[in-house]
C-alpha cells in the first residue's frame, strides 16, 4: 500500500500538530466511544469497554488479594446526609445532579446522584461497626458517579464516569495511614506493570486535597503533550468523618473510640492516560496486558489454497495463551493493517503462501513496527516472548519520555519559561505557603501535582518567594 | 448443642408461619443486605454482592459465548428522547426519577434516571448502523436502573436495582425472533443449571408484555409460598423502535430497510428467587454454583494438638477445586454450625482429634443435613462428587415441589378455591380476550404468568367465559 493510501485510511490529525484533536480522533476512530444526546456523557463502545473490563479484572484481583470485599451502595444520597461533613459538602454540592421528582410527585427531600459515596459508607459503617472485632472493614464498590462538569472530554472529564471507590474503617490512625499508603502502592504497581505508565507517588498539598480528607496521596503521570494526569488518589480521613457520622466501636478495654477511615479511587480516565502516553500518529498503542485483542492474524493472499486453513490453525494454537483474533474478511490486507494499528492491537501476525512454504509467519510489533520472522515450530514461545518484551519496552520508553520532560526550576523566570516552551513535570522548591502556590498557578497555569515521596533538595529557597524551602514539589499543567 | 441453643442462635421466623417475615429475616441475618436512609434502596453487603458476582460471571460467559459484547450507556435519558416511542414512554414515565438541577442551575430539559435503556441504544444504533454489513449488533450492558416503586422489598422490588440488559439489532424479523428465543433459552438453562431453579418458558399476554414490545417471552418460577416470580424476560420489538428512531440500513440490493430489535434482562431479584426457592427454617441454602463459600472447614476441639494444622492442610487441598473457608475463631463449633447454615454454605467440613486418628473428616450437606464420613485419601474426589450431587438434587427437589404445587382448574370456582387455599401455578384454558384476563385477576388476584410453549389442551373452553379456548395459560399470584 502506498503512503497516500495509508493516510487515506487513517485520516487522523498528527499528534504534534494538534494534540487535542489527535486525541479526539483516536477515541472515535478506534471505536472507543460515541457521543450521545446527553450532554457530557459518553457511550463506551465494545472495544473501549473491553479495555475497561481488563482494567477491572487486574484491579479487582489486587483488591481481593489485599483482603477487600465488594459491595453496592445506593445511587442516591439524601441532601441531609450529604451535608453531614462540612468540608465534604462544600467540595461536592456545587457539582451534583439533583433528583427532585419521582414519577409525578415532588420529593420532600432532594436526592443527589452520588458524586462519590463517603457519606453512604459512613452511614452504613455507623450501623454495622460496634466492637473492635468488627474492624477493619475493607470495602470496595464498582459503579458510576456523576459530577456536573461544565466542559467535558471523553474519558478525561465526563459528567458521568465509571470507577471503583474503596472505603475502609480501622481501629487506629496508624492502621488507616498504612491502608492509605498500601492502596497507593497497589495503584502504582498496577499502573507500571499493567498499563505500562510510570508514576510519581506523593502527597497532595492542602489546597489540592480531597474535600473532607486529612491527607490525600496521589500518583501522577505525564502525558505526551507534557501535561500531567492524576491517575489515582488515596485519602486518609483520620477520624473526621467518624466524628461527623458518629462511627464508634468499643475497644478491648471497653472504651468507646472513633474509627479511622480511608478512601481511594481509579476511574475510566485511565483509558485516556493509555491513549495519551502510548498512542502515536497511527492511532492507539495498547500494552498487551489490557489489549482486548493481543494478536491479530491477517492472512495474506487468502484466496490461495491452504492459506485460510493455516491462518485458522495458527489462531487456534495462539488461543491457548493469548487473546487472538483473525480477520478473514474480503478487505485488502493493507486496510486491515491500518485498522488494527488504529486500534492499537499489540501484534499483527501475517501469514501467506510464501510463509507457509518456509514454515514461518511474520509478526509485527505495534510500537516499534519491527518485523519478526518466527518459525511455526516455536510459535507459542515466540508470541509470549514478544508480548512480554513489548509490555516491558512500553514502560521503559514511557519512563524515558517522562524523565526527558521533567525539568528543574530555580527561579520563577525559569519556571514560567518551561511552562510556556517545553511543558512537563517541573521540580521546584516550595516554602509551604498557600500564597506562593496560588501565585505560581496565576503566573504559569501550573499546579502542585504532589510533594513526592522521593524528596530531592534541589535548592534551599522557595522558587516563588525565596524564603526557606520546606518541600520539593512536582508542578505541572494538568488535565 | 441442644435444640434450644440452636433456636437462640438463629432466631428467624419459621417459613410456614410468616413467609414474608421469614424472607426479611434471612436477607438481614445472612448479611445479604442492609437498609439505608434512601427510601426503597438497599445496600448489597459483601456476602450478597459475592452471590451477584457469581451470577454475573456465569451469565456474562454465556453472553460472550453467544457473540454478545458489553457496552456502557449514559445513566440519564433526556425527556424528549424517552418520548420518542409512544407505548414505551407511557409504560415508564410514571415511574421514573427526574433530575431537574445540575449544581445550582435548573436544566432546560429534564433528564430521567434510566429505568431501562432502549431509547439510548436506539439513538446509538441509528448513528452506527448504515449497511447490512453492520448487522447484527449484539450488545449487553451491566448497570443499575431506577424505577420509582411505591412499595419495595429487598431484591424483589427496589427503587434501584442491578441488572443486565441485552439490546440487539438484526436485518430481519426472523433473526430478531431467533435471538429473542435464543436468549430466553440461555436464561432458562442458566436458571436450571446454575441457580437450580426450574422454569416454565412461555409468551406473555398482550396485557403483560413490555411497553413497546411486539412480543414478550418470559421464564416463570414458583416460590415456596406458591407465588410466581418472573425470573427473566426477552422481548422481540420487531421494527417498532426502529421506525420511531429511524434505524435503517441498506441491504445487499441497495434498498433502505428498518432493523428488527430485541432486548432481554435479568436482575438482582434472582437472589430473592434463590432465597424463596431453596431456603429453609435455618436460613439460606445456596446451590454450589453460586455459593461464595462452597465448603466451610470447622475444626472441632481446635485447641488440641494438630487439629488446626490439619484443618489448614485440608483447606489448602480443597482450595484448588472449590471456594473454601476456614473458621478458626474462638467461637463454639455449635455457633459456627448455625452461622454457616444461616448463610447457606453448601458443605460444612468438621475435623477433630478423633477424625484425624481415623484419617477422615465429616462433611454435612446444607440441604439434607446428611453426615458423610470421608476418608482424607479421597478428599478432593469426595468434595467434588458431593457438590455436584447437591447441585443436582436442589434442582430435582425444586422441580418436584413446583410440580406438586401446579394445579389445573376447569371452572372459576375451582380456580378461586386453589388461589385461596393452595396457591401455586394454575393451568387453565383461556379464550384470548382481555376481559376474561381482567375478570380472573379481579376475582382471584391471579395474573396470566405466561402462555407456555408446552401447550396442553386440558379443556376446550375458557375457564372464565366458557367460550372456545385458544390457549392454555399458566396463572398465579406473583411477586
């Protein structure tokens, strides 16, 4: 196929020309989503949903291995219940959808469609926790939530999104802190090993923390355009919610104590992260672990005797070890190549009369375009090795790319120049004052992504005010 | 443990004394649900949700094996979209929840919280279906839906419930009819083989069919109290929705045609069916296929040397083939026996010093209370055989019970007497007139459950009006 034909088939905006348009092109052309007549809500199509199912499978396994149980809470929260924790209601009330009528009747109390379920879990915990024997409670919920956003983008910011929300209750603050960090680490390991996306782990500043939390921890990733994406958060509530909802237990000495709580969540925005970290000008690139189809078999000259039979035989051999498809439609191989490149299928397996003669097939990696001639004798072994290599290389490359776009700023001029010219993560010292955090945002558009666990004292004075520095902060413009 | 102690631990209402209270006791004491401050909405607790996850796993596997793909549609439906199909909106509008405000702003158009998603799927299908090559579309969605019910009962009728809704589009009416029946058969096979609940397959009368459907098919089951439960429905829409939403495709002759559609659904009410078909005075009885814990190991005299070690060894051997738990808490074995009987765990495995000496353990079946002495040499084999036998016997017994409570009525007096004295399925002939269907309901409270596929001409005249009969109908009072 000529270069012209390729472009014709693909027809997406080049990534470095218009990143936002490139992103929109991919979510549509890779059949991840469709728009609906409901403002800000997306339809997640089969291919997009299959990616979400794989994300769920990997996360759910990790949650269960760490002792968590799934539950299901109501979709609605009565207004009075939402208002029980002061900071929480202030944070969420401006962006909730209100149900005011059921059938023909006006409700006596408005119900909000859950933007998050802390209040429901707290009410339930107050009912079921009585003694130290009832602790810890390690619950998780898979559901959809609604936040009335003004501007929306598929996966990154939608009025409704799918997520999981973990909610736990513990006897002591130490235990709730351990849980908060444990789940942050589960998230980080999942991002790196499954999504092949490197993360920076750290704590949010007070300005950026969750409404009602004592401390919020986050994992932050860098997208190809140099903007940051918060890929997961884990909150330690201390006993704040417990006091508001009166969640108490009798300890071993028969004393009444408040529980200590956490919550943590990951959402369908992870699919946006996959696109923006790994995608290229030909479309999506999926890490094998979350690819609905890991290998697509494409017969070449399929009308010739024996080709289709061989392709089917190859497919059925691979089926035992990987998610495999076979496209034996009457479309041209070149069209098929472009189609599965657009969809980010990790490996394409070509097999034609000449290959069969040589007892081989051709495997093409989506990320590197490397063509690998594989003997059919070692088919299973080779496929497994190449999938593993690709998974590993995607993480390695994303890490290189992230590091390449991580800068250090020692003055506000440097800071502003990086933001304007070469967006990325910016390491800069901070005095700890909200006024400097606000000033930096106003001047540069960058926010404090996190106070990273790995502190590196690049200087002794705050990049903004010059006073003694307290922390190294990772700053960046963010989605 | 004495009989008195047993009752003390369990404390549930006997089933034949007050069936409704017995049901409520089980959903609470088996830790399936908790109530919340949201009227008519339930909290599905870990044990209840684990049953739902197993139901999902078995159904989802069947959907995928029959070529269906999962998608996710928005939670909200704009009022104008809901109104596009006349019968549909008339059926659902009276029972939907309306969102009128987002944040502080009043919406220009109300959104309803989906009671079902036909309209959203239709809008999407109109967007993505163009040619015969795009057909069939075989989609399914797992989500929660809301129907503003006046009176509610956990699992059976709740304001919000979890379900799956299949939505498919086909080129011809014949294909949509095949799909409708195929999915009804998938449901029936699942109910019988997985839930161990026998079903009657049939067609709904026009009065009882789904709002907007051309024909509704149903599987009906009989609960222990003689009331019927609709356990799943499958609808053939013909081209009704396609005409309302203008879903057309060009066929091979380049002619523009309307698609033909189906939808089918099963809900968390299946958990209610499990309780009411298999439960007894000691609590829940779960078929092994959907039991979160299939075998609970209970050490006897666990303080004695070697007992706990042996119990753990037994557990780890069973882990490879079944979902197994071990209760080594310091509670009395008698308490544990009652607890896992309440929760319906299929097999209890007792092991104490004497058993260890004899190289055996004791297995007690939840349904029959049969005590089976099993040599530890054949542990794996025995467990598998007993689980299979229990699964099979539960279905056989439920079928016997259902057949025992299926009556034939040849006159309205007989019909009314059966309804009043020995509720169950009532077979009776029907002329096909709505007036007789209404009259029967008014006189007896029974509704037409279905026109069963297996027709049996028990008489030639309508049980109500005496005119020539068209169909045998299965009648019953229903949940």
